[in-house]
C-alpha cells in the first residue's frame, strides 16, 4: 500500500528518501565495509561494454550524478525505514546520520562522444561511499546517454547536409515515467533536438517548448474549418493539424482559411500525422505553393525515428520539421545500454573481475583522443600515470565531495555546442546511421596492457 | 541551465510544477476551449491499439492517475512560468488559479487483463480538464501496464506449474530514470514478482526488498574466502555470489565455509551471475548436495527474461530463484505500448478520428467479459447503455473529481491477488509465452457496431 508520506506528488519520490534510491545490497555492503573497517580508497569506473546498433555514444547525465553526490545524506525518515528492516545495527545507523560523499570524481564532459570500455565517470572514494552511489549513477547516466545517443542520430537524419530542418521531442506520453520524460528532453536538447513538448522540462531546464494541436480539438468542433478558424484566431502563428478526417481536404481548408483571412493570415505551417507522409507532403506542398503559400512549413509526426526520417528525405519529401516521439524517447530499437560500474582498484591495488566476458580494466585511467587533420582517429585507454599524446577526456569534476571548477553546472547551451563540435570531429562513417564495420580504433596503452596482464596473473595466483 | 527551484532532488520534479507535466498543446488547447466557451462534457478513452508480442496486457497505473487528478492545480510557480511564455492571456491565467479536475473517471481495476481497443480508463469531464490530463495519464498507465504485462510473463516462466521459484526485480540501475524504477517495482509486484532490490520502492510501496552482494565486495577483499567469511558473519542467512573469479571454485569455497562453521552455517544460497547458468547450476547442485548442503538454494541472474528462464528450466537447471533486471524493467523486447487517449464524445455526440488506421470507437463504453466454466472466452466492447450479459470491467472510480468507493486506494496485496485470480481465468494459450495465433475474441456489441457506422457516416457528410 502506498505510504502517503513518501511521494509529495505522484511520479516522484522526495528528497527525504533519496539515499534509499539504491539497491538493497549497496546498503548491506556499506554496513559490512563499515563493520570490517574497510574504508580505504576505491576506484569505480562507469562504462559501457558494447555499442550494438550505435557507432558511438554521447555521454550525458553527469550533472544529475554530481547533484546526487553533493546532496547524499540520510534523513531521519530514511533511517527509520532502514531500522525497521532488521538488517542494520543501531551503531551503523547512528554512523549513517553523518554520512556524506567525500570522494573525487573524474568524468568525460556531457555531450562528448565515447566508446566501449572508456570510463564516462570514475569515482575515487572510500569504498562504501563509492559503492552506495552505483545505482543512481548507473540509472541516470545509462538512461541519459542512451537518449542522447539516439537523439543525435535523429538530428543527423533530419538535418542531412546543412539543412535547417527542425526536430522536436514529442515523446513524453510514452516515455518510462515522469523522470524519463524530464531527462530525455534534456538529453535530446544536448544532442541537437530543437525543442520539447514537455512543459515541465521547459520550466526545469529552460528549454524551448513547442506544440501544435490534437485531433480531439478538431473533433470537438462542429467542423474542421471551425476548429482551424478558432485556433488561428487565438494563435495566429500556429501550426494546423490537417489529417483528422482526410489530409488533402484538411490542406484545402487551410488554403480556404488563408483566402478568407487575406493579409491577416499568419499560420506558420501544417502538420501531417498519418498516412504516407512523403506522398502527402508532396501533394500538400504542391497545393500550398499553388495557392501562393510558399512560406508555409510542413511538419510531420507519427512513429518517426532516424530511419523513417531518412526514408522520407530519400524520397524527397518536402518536410521542414519532424515531431519525434516514442521511438526516440524510449530509444526503442535499443532501450538499454550495456553499462557497468566496476571496482578497478582498492587500497592502492588494481582490481578486476575474471569470470566469463564481464571483465573490466584495472586501476585509474585517462582516455586520450588522438586527431589527424581535425578528425578523431583513435582513442587510447591509458593508465592515469602514463597517458600518450592527445586530448584528455576525463576531467576532475569533484574533489573531496565538492565540485571543482570543471564540475560547476554548465549552461545547457554550452553543453549542446560542445556536443555538436565533438560530433563534428568524428569520421563520417561513425556519423552515418548504419553500423560502421570499420568502427573506431580504441586501443589500450602499453602500460594499461601491462597492468591488465599483471592483475590477471596476480588474481589467478591468489583467488 | 538547471533552474535550481525546479527539482528538490535530482531525478524528481516538485509538486509545484506538477500541472506543467503535460505537452504544451494541452495548455494551448485548454486556453482555446476556455476562450471559445467550450466547457461541455467530453469522453476520452485510454486504450492500447495492438498487442504485438503479448497475448494480453495487465492493466496498471490507475492509482497514480487518480492521485494526479485529485491534486491537479496550478501553483503560483507554474503560473509564473506560463505567463512568461507569451501565449497565455492574463484572464486565462487568472482562471487557471482555480482550476481543478471535476470529472468522472471509469476504469478497469489494476491487475486486470485487458485487450486491444478496450478502454483501461474512460475520462468523462469538461473537455479542457480531460484534455489536460492526457499526457500524465498516458505516461503512467502506458509504462506501468507495459511493465506489469512483461513481469507477469517472467513470473509465468519462472513458476512453471506450481513451483515456488522466486522472482526478484533487480532492474533499477538500467531502468529509464528514477520514476520508472519506482513504478516498475510496483507494477512487477502486482504482476507476481516477489521482491525488489529498490529500497526506495520498498519504502514507498511497502514492498519486500532483497539483495545479495556484488562482485566489487569480493574483489575488495584479499581473497574470495575472506569476503564470504566476513559477509556470512554479519549476515548469517545471506546469499553468496560465487562467480567473481571462477564459479565452481566459488562454490567449493562456500562448501569450505560450511565445513568451517559447522552448525553455525546458515547461508541460504548461492548466486550465479555469468556463464552457462544451466550447466553451472547443475554442477553447483551436485557439489552442494554431495557436501550435504541440500537446503542451499541456487539463484541466478544475468540478462534474464522470460525466454531465458524458460530455456534454463527446459534444460532442467536446478535454479530456485531468479534476479531479473534490465530486460524486465525496460520491457526490452517491447519498450512501449501502442497506447492512445482519444476523444470519443463531446456535448452528447459521439466523436472519432477517421483518417488512416488510427481510428477509435465513439461514445461511452462498457467492457463485458464472458466466461465458460470459469474461463474467460470473450470480451464484448459495448455501448454503456446496452451491455450484454457478463462481468463488467469498467467501474466508476471518481465522481465529480472525488474518488468513489471503487476508487479508494487498494492495498497492493489485494491488487496482486486480483491480478493472480484474473490471470488464472485466462485460457492457457494466452498465458503461454509464445504468441497465440488464435488470440482472444474481442467483439463489438451490435449497438457499438451501429454507433460506429452512424458516426462515420455523419462525419463523412459534415467534415
């Protein structure tokens, strides 16, 4: 049964219970580390193991991770809940009262393209603190990176060469809950999407908000023409939805309205939301141009993703903007990333998992991006002590629990510009929608190879 | 840039901005309806158009929808944001100050199996109110229904006949944001999952919470044996993770620990998290039994879903419980439902959309489930005035903005029992994992057929 104290608004959980936003085992392990006096520094890497149907990922979600680490503490309400679980001792719960995150965090800036095995975030902190943060960090960074990585593909498909075609996020209604729709709007904007229909996200992140009208508005009026007339009266520069009954009849009514209003007609465009969008766009364009409405824009929506947009543009559909919903907002063709948060070091010794394919690279790292003529040609995952020449991707964003200058929240516009600039440096084959067979060269430095082998041998001797 | 007033905790948005949790066009249409004096009663249906790879859906999310409708109002903060958008007039914003939801809501109880075109929720309210609620209702009910519908399959696969095999939700780290992981834990529990690793969900919904240990805990210790010994000392009835270095060696260490501790050994089980789980489970079982540890349970995790669980059990893997994560928590094979919220009536007249395949059934409805020998054999979507014999699925849960007795929050246990009982009434072919070719018979009543045809003809004359 719902605990009425828990959620101030349906769809949220409150600040009071934020420290409980974790897997139970993080808390039982935290108590074990505390009981055993294990408080030495651990290194945890957050990385993605495989790309699957992406040529690169666009890192996103760091800002929320840092906010969480800054604010992490146990409220009385959280402690009361834990006390009721019969697994936690009173002295441990007392110790939790003063718990805070005191570690260092290194991270790739949001909006940076990344590749498998490269740490997006490296947490260097007393082991219990770093362990507890795993679940929230994975949750936010996996999701936001997944959405940014999907949205950048949609933007690439829509913009083609240097077109000005617009892309709007229309996905909130079928995203996975409220937080998803907030963070996806943010991630999509970073990836180059122009606006969102999500008003709360507009408010929270200062994003451009956009929208047209729904079929229900048309249907509630006595006729489509009445609905168009009323809506354009109130919102002169609106976009009219023309497919409620029959798309081409709808377009003709828009033209009729233009003739009716003469110089007062300021409607910016029409939206197509069903049927063969390429054919309908062409026929609509022809009718609009014929009527002298050459500035009227044509927007399209309805089950769009990067592949459908490419298909429409390959057919030379005269579409000026796309409303992209569910398939972008759930990253429907790949609704998860194979992300991991792995212990790489403890008490000064590199650590790793040996079994099966789920291993990790031991020790602290730096990722170096190497360029030729302005194009990224190779990344090297190096030991932090021994980086080869090139641009370092990991920055220290938090020191002893406090944000460094590199960790100060960045304006979304600047993250978006960073993303566009970094994506522009990628080879064309990675920016294409289809999977690049050649892929991208991610190498281990010699020192990293050496440490990997050394750690493996040590573990095989001692396990 | 993040508006620091907006989110009290990263991953949430506050009560203050809840009314903004909608698509912009809902607000522009609301103003248009208000300006035009259109305040007559509308009927909106929330339904799913297609099942795709499911044989039925398990309705879920109504409780959060009702909480939202009960609390829907515009705070000063929300109004200030809207005032800054240059689309909303002062008199409209003043009117919004007193806005509340005053309508009726009819709904299928949570945990009820439903089929395409059947309304999960029917909102009957002044059109602007019903319109505004679209986005939140779709967001919550689509997601929760999708997860419950996936989780019930996982449970069917794990339990097989009448086994006691446990299923735990381990998915929070890769679910889509914080709200998803809260609501998914709730939906999965309703569907029959036994526990969640999500502590915040445990607290908010009073769910059983569970967890074992992570590889990092093992790796941080000097040896696997040390880690097992320490963890079992603190948590005598724990489950030990045996695959960090080599699964069979891990099992042997557990046996060693049992010998070491003798009668004090109370460890409940081991967890396998990589490799060929069926083979490893058989070998582990053999070793444990040989050592007299016949009560030790074997838990498995690692990329599980209903198909992998079936595969393991088909190979007679002696597994007693499954930790199921990402694939259940994102409904990875079908990460969205084709849900819709459509105007079916306004001012006493049935309404519908004509174009292409995205139509809807006009007017108010009842869904009747008909049984033969205790098995559901047919649903009939009927006009509300003319229901055929059978069990009515839609109940009035809200009247004039207030919950009715049927709408009072139900204990999660009782929703879970309702779900189990209703699923047990379905034909076996629908409960199977594979898509039933025969499917289920969902008919329209004669009166509904008549209304559909009549409405279509009227619209074709007048559009």
